[in-house]
C-alpha cells in the first residue's frame, strides 16, 4: 500500500497537481516535501510497525484546513467517514481498495463463517459513501459486485529502473536433465499467515520430499517466522530476515530462478511485478489478483495446496532459461506507474465533473 501511495503521489505532483498526504504518526506534524505536503495525525500504535488513525475527526479537521478539491482514501475502516465529509462539501471522493476484506479477513481469522455477511454489509455502505471505488484487479472488483459501487479499474505499476535483470542466468541442466546446483526460489513478503507464506514453505517441503533440488529463500519478518521454521523441518528453506532497501530487494529477486507469490487473497501483487521486472518467473495461486499478472509466458499457476504448487514449480523448472527470463521482463514492462497515474488522474477529473456510466449492477467510469 505504501509503495502504491508514494508512486502515485509522485505522479500527481509531476503532472502539476498539489498533493496532501494524511497519515498516522507519533505526533501532529506538517512537512513539505518535493512530493507534496505530508500531514501526520497523532495516532496510537496498533503493532510494532503500524499506527491507525483511531479518531477520524482528526483527519477530517486536516481536510477542512487544506480544502482539497477531491480526496482519495486508502483506509476502509476508520476513515470511511471521509466520504460523507466530501459529499456534504460537494467534493469528489474515491476509496482505493488495497485489500479484499472478505478473503483477507477469513484467512486472518482462519474461518469463513460470518465473514461474508459482515464484509458485504460494509462494502454496500462504502459504495454509498464514496463516489468511486478503485480496484486493481478483476478479483478485487468481484468483492463489490451488486453493491452499486462506481468501480474504476487501475492496475498498479512497477519501478522498472530499480527492479531490472542484473545479468544473472539460471544454471543450465546437465545433459541427463539433472542439475548440479539447486534451483533458487525466493519468497519476499511479510511472514504472517494472511499473506500465506506457509503455502510457499509447504510447496518447498513437498518438492524436497520428491527429491527436486531446490532452495527456498524467505525474505521478510513477521509473527509467524518461528512457526514457519518448524513447518520447514529439514527441507532446504533459509530464513534471511528483513531486507533493507528496495535496491537490495531487487538484487534478491534478480538472483533467484523462481519467485513464489502464492497468496490466494492478494488483490494485486506488487511483489509479482517486481520479480518479473527482474527477469524472474513467478509461481502463483490460481486465484487472487496476483495470478492475473502472470501469463503462460512468465510463470505458472497452481491451486493453493502444497501438491499443486509443487507441480506448478516443477513445470516451471523444466522451462527455465534465458527466453523465460526475457519474457518475464517483457510482461512487467506492460505495467508502468505512469499508466497507473494517468488512469487515477482521469478518474479525479471525472469525479470533479460527476461523469459516470452504468454497466450491469455496478457503475463503471467511462
């Protein structure tokens, strides 16, 4: 979410617009930067990494102070009143749906019962509060079917300069089809069960059981690290911890043969694009937004089970080579931040003009 907000913000400023970013912070603070004004609103910490604006009126006071001509909200929970604030003032409003709440909440709670009812009611309320709802994939759009929301489809982009091939080549198999070195697989992301790192580890364990020479490199931190280590057992899974800096993350992607991005509840999958931009093909689950980014030229899909993902990985191993790496990069080049910014700015202009067309049960921006 932070990457998307930052990249789009840079694009807004580059296009000549004024941008004000309101975020939770340790104390109230206003900072002017080259990418716009950043307003921190004093907010409590809900974990070691995150704060939440628990009192929406503090953020609304900021809006009254700066008087924006349109607003874009990235918090479905505590900041949803911003939609009504904008409507009362005749200001256009958009909700950016960064996560699919029904599947994500079900995975976090580890149960499905009752989740769809609660989330469905919330989404119908959000559809009424905001003039538009931005979704990054068809999978994300499905959550808002039959809510009456004005849906705007805006795929995200990738920094093609930071994330790029770095000359690494997958070692060729020996004449008998075996490999002298294990295939290097990476997982980059938060080690928390709603992100499904356990699926990647389970697939690695299954590949190891089958005698496939692989090494799974896990990059990231989170509450489930110890449980994942226990799950891995004696399989070749290495936990590298937090990787500082996007340049270093890009290096880890670029020096891998395959990237795992197997969460079935991702609404988009920036890590997928970052891997592809580095020339690294991707294994994804066959549902969720991530699999919409990976076509037959740039990776493989599998059901979100250890066996199916292991099968997909073996199919991809058989295809490894320079041609696949080139195709992965070409796939990523179809997704630029400039294209994302252009679509978002077009939406903001339409918000100001109040132009929308109806398509089926939901209203789609023309």
